[in-house]
C-alpha cells in the first residue's frame, strides 16, 4: 500500500473517500465488538472445565497434608500450590504466599501495607510527595492503585528491551521514589519481554529510598503463544547476586490459566518481605479459599502440567493474535501511519498511530460499534502525551469477529490520519 | 455441690485431694482436645456438601443475569446473593456488597480504607490519638484489627443486654473515638443478643466524631440453636429513624452456614457508605470469586432455604452446647466458683471463674491436653484485667470429646480455685 505521507491532496481525498465508504459500510452493520480488556473467551475457559470435577463429594476435599480444605486456617495457602508457584516462578516454596482470586488485590494490599505500616521503613502515609515509576505504556490498573494512594506517577519510557534503564537509574536517586511497576514478560500492553540487560540493571538499582520496591507482576510467566517461549531472567536471583534480595515483590496468578474470576493468585519475595507481608495478613484474614486452591492443586501436579495446559490456550489464542496481526499487515502495511508489536505470548498487542490520532481512532471505532481500551489508559492519569498508543486485546472475540474488528480498526486508523493530513493541507 | 466459700480448711484440703486425683486421672489419658476456636466440625460441614454439585460442567456456570461466572467482572457480587443477604439482613439489595470468603477481610479493609482515605472525613492515619470502643468480652480478631492500625482500644463493659450504653454514650463525646465493634446477635463470646433498648440507644448515638462508625458484625444473624430465635432489632432501620443512616456498617458471611474457608462474605451500609466502600474496591480488585457465589446462589434461593439449612446445623450443634452446659451444671453448680452464659445460638459460651484464676485454668487444661482460647484473648491487648473470662467453643469436638473436655475444664476450675483458697488461708 502507498505511504500516506507521499500522497498529494487529490490522492489523499480519493483515499479518504474510499476509506469513508468502507467505514460506513461497517458502521451500517451495527456491530457489537469488544477488544477493550484482556478477557478470555468462553472457549478459553472451557479448557479448564476439569476444575469443576477435581474437588467434591466423591473425591474428597483434603490436601496432601490432610487438611480439610473446607474449614478455617492456612494463612498463606496449601503446600501443593506453594510448590507449584515456586516451580513456575523459579523460587523456593517458603517464598510464596498463595492468596485468593486476584493478584491485583495482593498488589493493592501490598501498597496499602506500605502506606500504613511501611515496607521496613516509615509508613508511606506519613511522608509527603512520594512518587512511583510507571513504565509506559503500561497496565492501567497498576497505575490506578498508586494514584489511589496519592503517589505521584512518573512515566518512564520503554523500548523493545523494557523500561529505559538510563532513566530509571537516574530517577531512583530521588528518595521520594518508592517503587516501579513492571510486567516483565509479554508486557501489558506491549507484549515484549524484558532483556537480560534490563533485568540485571533493575536488580542492581541502588535507590535512595531504602524501602524502594520493584512490583514485578509476572502475570504472563507461562503464557506463551508459541512452542518457543521468551526467556526472562529470574529477578530474585539477580537481586540476590546484586545484594538486593528485598528489592522485588513478585506477583502472578492463574487468572489466565484457569478462570479469570476464580483463579488463584500468588505473591513471592525475600524472607524479610514475606515476614513483613504475613505480618499484615494475619490480621486481615483467617485464610484464603483453600477449596479453590485444592481444585488447582489436583489438576496441576507440577509446572509441566500447567505448560501442557497452556498449549491448549495457545491453540485458541494464537490464531486470534495472528488474525489481528495479519489484518494490520494487509491493511496498514506500507502506509507508514502505524506500527505495532508482535508478541509471542501474553494478552495484548500495542498499536501506535500518528501523534494526536489515538483518541480519534477510539471514537471512530466506538461509532462503528467496537469498544477499544480507552486511548491514554496505558499512561499515568489516563493521558498519553502523544495520543498515539492503543491497546488491542484479541482474546475475547471469535476469529470471525476479530477479522471484522481489525478491519474496522484499520479503517478507523486510516480515516483519522487522512482527516488530519487533509486538514493540515 | 457445696459452696466452696463455705468450706473450712480441712474440707478444702479434702476437696483438693479429690479434685487433684481426678484431674491426674484425665491427665494420664493423654487427651488431645481443642475448644479454642469457633471452628465447625466435619459433620457440620458435611451439611453443605451439595455445594460441590451446584456448579459445574453439566449444570453450567451462568447466573440469572446470564453472567459467565468464570470470567472477570462484577465488582460487588451476583444479584442472587445481594438479594439473599438483603433478605437475611432485612436491607435493600443495593445496600449489599458481596465479597470473597472472609467478612474479617472486609472489616479489615474497611478500617484500612478509613486509615488512608477516611470515612467521609480526614484520613485516620493523618490524625493522632484515635480510639476505638471494644465491648468486653469480645472477639479477639476484631480488637486486633484496630490495634494493628494503631488505634487505642477502649474496653466497654457489657451486661446481659449488650454493651453498657451509659458508658458508650459518654465515651463517644470524645471526638478521638472513631467507632465501636459489635457482635449484636449471639455475641462472641457471650452468646447474648443485644436488647431493643441497646440497639435503639446505639442508633441514637451522637458521636463527636462525624465519621464515627458502628462495626456491626452480624456473624450469627441466622445461627439459632432452637426453633425460637433471639430477636435483634434492625440497626439500619433504627439509625435511619434516628437520622443517623451512615452510622452502621454491617457485616455477615456464610462461613458457618456453608464452609468456613470457602463461604461468601457480605458488607452492607447506607448509600453514602456503599459508594465510599466501592470507591476503594474498584481499585482493589476486578471482582470476587463469582463461581463460589453461584454455588451459594444455587443452593439457597431465599432466606427460608438458609433457615431450613441452619436447622441441620442446629441439630448438630445444640447437643454439643447442651453437653457442655450440662457438665457445668452438674460439676460446677452450687460451688459458687463459676458462672456461665446459656446461649440460644452462635458459636460460644462464656465461662467466668473467680478473679485471678482464668490463666491458671487455661494452663491446667493445657497440661491435660486440652486447648482453650487463651485467657484474656477476649479483651483488648489480650489482657483481661480480672483474669476471669474463658471463651468456650463447643463446635469442633465430638460429644464424647466434649464430655471429657468439660470434665477436664470443670476440674481445672475447681483445682485453680482450691489452690488459691488454700494459699490464702
């Protein structure tokens, strides 16, 4: 396709007419499509249906320790799941706290703990002007937690290796900077995996704040689309080597392994941090839902079981990602008005359109019945200074819907850009 | 039995010899008994086994709204459970927030919210010297939450009608006093139900602190041992009448209806408070475990279903309570060294021994292989100033174990008191 920037006025007008007509054609279809959230489809959840039969009247409800999982107790989770998450995260079982159905909740609670009781130092709520680093684009719900607690959100640019570590190393010299949000593997929304160099530099950080913490949300640790997985260095091992064992707090969950609403979340850290976190938990709860943990323990004996399970997810998700990427290639390739990431795992694709066009693309999509993640949501305070990034979530729609949705999206991108080019003439 | 206080030295010595011999007899049995926590027995949990078959591959996982309960979403719970808890608590469904497996967690989070964001006023963590009222004896985990957050715990004496409202009305004139813990029905550990007069005076409180809150833990709202239930006035209705709709925050759960570790908790309040609470929740989680909520919704269509279910629990628990009360009557009646409550519901009996004897009774029981709730645990900071109250939890042991345990306990009471009487001669 022609580079839009090489077209003259007449050519641009003709292209706009063609694009408008095609866009109106889709609009007349009264579509109802949603690519806004990383929500699995019904098919994806069906992969885990054996969960429903793994605990019950005929097969009991005791774990390998003989604990009756219906009753109270067990603050930090069943031993089977500690072992499982330890294997997946390449940590020791005693580093793992197994929780309820939401890793976001564990992250929120960890920041809440820092606010009222500190992370080994003075409570954050007693200090003024605290800041938190937010690699952009990133996960809106991460940013929202630290915004809710009144921390100033500092955007950090990212590249294909992860956050720009020159910038991070400079920013952590400020003792008001208390932490950084990271999705290190198949990142949300870029789908990139941090390079060894980024992980090592992250582990070697010497923040001015002694209670600076890396919130390492390894949400997609085992969520590969292809047989060959992206390789992510073990942040904890690197931190130990660098003499910084207390730096990272690691999160993951089975939300996209079993069920998003009824999975199991886990938090992992150094012995010091684990003691600190449990010190709060023992006041907060008598224990997590052990029956749901047991459902997981019974269908996943080890990480290999989870990997085999994830291949079934990949078989459903891979064609969806490929349908979107193929549409981008076919419909936007050569136009020079968009670039996009090509993730090998995770749940998202990032699409970049010319500065000042993302919100308009979102609006045009919405007018054609297609919901995108709100443009800007991937930046602190919901404001993308370039108005350029769009997060694409291909997981929920069917392939047929995705083909339509991708066409609407590509047309909306062309429409928005042509509109702008023409108005600037 | 003879009044111990009427015995002369010789009679006391003889009684001590008899009691010691009998105590040693039990000690030689190497018992292992636990009456320390309000933990249901296996039998009690078996009552809810149909929960396991209420959601699954053959009967689906959608609620009446058609929501796929496996997936993300639904911040405040399924409509079926809002309706169910509304009926049980005599409130409107829109007042109900349905959560995860722990009402304690909801209480903790509500205090945490008050700390960092306030309850409509200035965040509590920005204020010094805050206090919280703790009717005694009470629930240790309640007291521990407010202690964890650094509030000063102020004990409030209770009587057979509930907290001493003369004292409460006086204490709330202090603007540093931010709230009160209440277990209004079949209270923990007294087993008493607040009188209409206490509920009305509670509702009419005019605290100096505008953000004073009544934490109304209606844990045993429907947990009767007998056909005739204790009647508790509706705190919310009374608060509305008194022009204080925002005063109470109400909690309950199905922990002792279905499974302690895998029940469903709920929080209820005025529209203002609900908006405030949801304002935090939307940052904290994407939603609770809806599959577990659906399991509950499918076996309990309405409060009548729950009441029928609770009769099965009562049939298991009532003989346990009666076994303990009968042992107290037979073995301590007439001695004038103990008094105890006779609850018609809930999970606990309170036993009072002469001042300065409770810890010794606990120790003597422990030496004979029987674990009691730590003496003092029912008071702020774990200190019973009279060292007199013991919380008895009859739910977990079998009847046979309870008979042994009650005998050990009665002997320990006699032993401790005789020891003291003899040493004072």
